[in-house]
C-alpha cells in the first residue's frame, strides 16, 4: 500500500511540474469515502466525507492465512530446488 501511495504522489508531482496540473492521470484512483458515526445514547447520526485513493479494511486474524515458506531440496547436482 505504501508503494502505491508513493507512486501516486510522484506522478502528481511530475504532472504538476510538467503541465501545471492540467492533466492528472491519478484521478482515476480517487474516490469519496463517506463515514457514518452514530451516538449510542441519543441515536443521532453524523456523516463525514473525505477524498482518498486508498481504503483500509479490517482482516480478522483468525481467518487470515499465510502461505508456508517453500522448503529447499538438494538435487544430485548440488542445486537447490524449492518445493
């Protein structure tokens, strides 16, 4: 995610320096995020919006899987292969 954000910023800087910001190809990645906050006591609701290029989603650790690392095997030629 950090690389993507870095790439977006670098492209924006480059386009602004060359064309004065008239053409920004990174706008295809921008969207408006709307957040809803509700008070538990009175039930009042407040909405807020922000423009962003990324979305963070929670991933429960009990359902997340990490693939196991390959184990090296040595062949008769002394070359290591990974299975």
